[in-house]
């Protein structure tokens, strides 16, 4: 009987496994005949074709940095970056790129990872590129940047992910007569799973997930990133000799900057020797490295020369191509690097009627010196109207802020503590009445298909109790109306002057921002914010206004409701139905005898009907007392001039 060599048997097994994997790859990269989006509609106003995806238009605009520039790799020697492995496109290079993404470049932050800007990302991969997520997850510190990663290898998985996760309109614009790559040009209604369109859908859906998983406004608006990669890789196979080209589309999306797409074509032409062609696994490594490189380029804001050097170290074969295009989300405040994002620009948006709400947030700035680096915060206009990703159950502190001072901050922090106590009580009450899984499924719609058995319900309750123990402070929005009912609007330069004081104040809330509005009256504020705020999972409360006693007394004064108590009560009931709550901070008032007495509106609230009293929370003197006024501070500032 003939004996088979163990080495020969092992070689046969490996060869059979490789052939099966290649066949599966070839099948997965073809287009699916059953999934199609609506046809292209031409427009006489623009030569660029437009496609509707679930009633959403997509077209594109030019890149402000790399517009239509093609980087061609050369076999000549490159001065590869010191942080990359000498073994080009090796797994060790992938790991080093992941390490750099998490910890930063020694050249950029002087080996101080704390100087890296925050980065909260979800990654969605369709086809090749999944090694990028694996490399990040296997690196120490991954939890600081990676929220979620998904590989939608099956077409139905892809379709369900981009349908269920995309909470925002995918409306993209590019100043170009070129058509966006929709896939199969011979069949324009056929969706291609390897196209610019596919990558954008993935990245926008990943961005929506990143926002959903981030409870803080600053993270949502400034630091959430969605990355999508759609690719069809053929490697050194018969498919490559039949004219098929390995391609990948890598998209990176943020709320403020829009979307950047890297279109990659890997060299595998018939003229290339078989021994010089990349294998399927090597192409996977190249695409994974480019996914990591795109995130590094965004996070570190690399200069073009440094970015080109990193890319050329990855695309190391003559004939490799990379085309970079930038897109913005039409209707958002997506901006180019040259657009004015000063607070004054946000005020002009309000005054000119271009927006009703503009958020201004503290943006972390790195200050680089010759031998050191430091950080400071600069107030920048972020987003407008419905594009603002406000978390649920926010705190609104209205005021003129001329100037903002520690009294405003103290009142805001006292309101944060009060709202946290309210939330804990509401959550406890909710858990006590949710003996079945009905309440849980009501709060978390994704659990609706779960079993209603008591064991499942108990496990889910314990799960969310554990998650909710990591409590996040409510978001605080310092609201300033740029317009006034009886006066001209504030000058944009004056708005910027007032806003610039906020980063200088100490003990600010953990998550805060400034919002400019065109709503001088409370009825206008509630109507405006009702459109962009969402309620707490345990109550119908959407927004909590934080007031001083003087403002509170005016709100419940019938004088401002045509001298009608009934009108006043009805107005407060309408506010309650919109999810409005009030927290009132007290102050010292001098009595006729000359002594001082703490007042917080307690007597006025008791005069209201019980169902209206519920919308007011009065802070005690131990919780907060205001002993400073903006008038006194302005007087001191004038004296110091």
C-alpha cells in the first residue's frame, strides 16, 4: 500500500482551501440582481447625474485638498516613514499603522498620546479591509477610539446595515461635471456593492452608529467618525488574467467635514509577471493599511507630503492608483478647511435667516512649538438646525452672557446634579414597574424581537442596569438669542466677544456648548428646540431650562399672558406636553428690615395647580445661591480699563 507523505497531504489541503476562498471571493464581488435602487434622473440645471436612493439625492463636489489627484506608486525607492515597517504591506506594518492611529505619531505629539484629538469611530467593511479593525482591536488603547466594527460580507447584511443604521439623509454634493461612480454603467439602475456609492452608504451608516453610541454632544459633533470600505479583490487568480481589476473604495465621514472617498486600483494587469502579482491575502493587507492610513490622515491632519509618503509606502507596485475626492453633506454645515467657522460667522447665519439654531463648541487646538506641544480650546461654529446631534434630555441655560461668569457655571453645575438625581429616581421607578420585558423593549426598540420569557427579561434588565451604571452627565447648552424683540440684533463681533469668555471659565460642565438662536421669547425657544431635542428614555422630558428667580417669576406672571391666569396655566401645560422642565436657582434678597433672605420662588410655585407644579424643580440654598451679577462684573471690568 502506497504511503502518502504528510507534507504532500498538507500541501493538497492548503491548495484546496485557497481555491475555495478565491471562489467565494469571486462570487461575493459580483453585483446582486435583486437589490436595485431607483434610476438616474437627469437635471437640466446641472450636467452631473443625480440618483435617488430611497428618495435621497446624491451628487458630488470637488475636493479642497486632493481634487482628482492621482498618486501613482513607483518601484523606485521611497523614503518610507520611520513609523512604518521596512517590510512593505506586511502584517507588522498593519499593526504599526494601528498603533500610530491610537497613540499618534512621535513626530506630531512628541510621544504624548494625550495630545491626540479625541476620535470615536465605527467601521463598516464590505469585502476586503477587515484586518484594519482586527489590528486596532489587538492594540492597547483600542477602546479609546473604536466603538464598533462590522463586516457586512453578505449582500443582505449590507442592505440591512445601511438601511437600519443610517439615521441621516445621504445628500452629497461635489462641484464637478463628472458623475459619481454608481457601479454598472451598462445598467444604471443596478446597485454595485463595490463603488463610491456603496462606500458612502457604509461610512454614513457607520457615522450614524458612532453618534448613536456616543452620549456626549462634543463627541457627536466634533469627534465621531464613520469609516466604510467596499472592495472587490481578485488577487493572482484566473479572474485577474480575464481583465478584472482589484478595486476598493474607502470613505470617511464626519458631521462637520463631510465625506472623503479614496478610490483604489491595485496593479494586476496581464503584463505583470505572475510571480510579481499580489495574492488575495496581500491585497487584503494593502486595503486594510489604506483604511488605517485614511483615519491617520484625518486624525493627525497630515501635510500632503507626509500623507503622500505614507500612501506610497503602501501602494508599492508600479500601476497602483489612488484617487481622492471630497464630498459634503448638503444641508449640513459641512465645510472646507477655508470656510469661516468663527462664532461671528454663526451669528451672521442667524441674522441673515440662514439658520434658527447654530451650535458653537470648544474645539481642541494643538499648539506646536520647537521642542514642545500644548493644547487650548477655541470656540468654533459647528452645526446648524437639525444637523445638531443633541443628546436626549438636555439642559438649556438661557442668558445674554455679557459676560458669562462663574455664577452661570455654578447654576449650570447645580442643575446637572439636580437632573442626575431626577434621572436616577425615574430609572428606579421605571425598573420597579417593568416586571416583564415590555418596558425594556419599549426603551430599546432593537430588543422587540427578543423572547419575552422571564429569564430573557431578567438578563436584559441586568445587562442595561450594568450599562447604565456608567452614568453620563447631561449636556449643558448655554443659549444666547442673537435677535431681540425690541432691539436690533447683536453685532456678530459682540457675539464672538461674549462667546470667547466661555473657555476661560473654570469648572465648566463635562459636556457643554453654546447655541445661538433667533428666539428671544420663551415660547419661541421651546418651539424651536422641540424640533431638535429628544426625550429621556424614562420620561417625556426633552429639555430642562435653568433660570434665576427673577426670570422664573416673569414666566408665571399673568401680566405676560394678557393678564389672564387661565392663559398662563394653558401656556405652561403646553410646555409640559412638549417635554419642558424648569430648574430654578435662588438668590439673596434684602428685606425691609435690612436683613437678607434667600428666595427661590417656592411660594409662587405653591400657588400653581398640582399638575403644573411638576414641571418646576427649585434648588435649595445649600444646592445653589447666586451672589454675583453680570452688571457688577461689567462695572468691575470698566473700572479695570
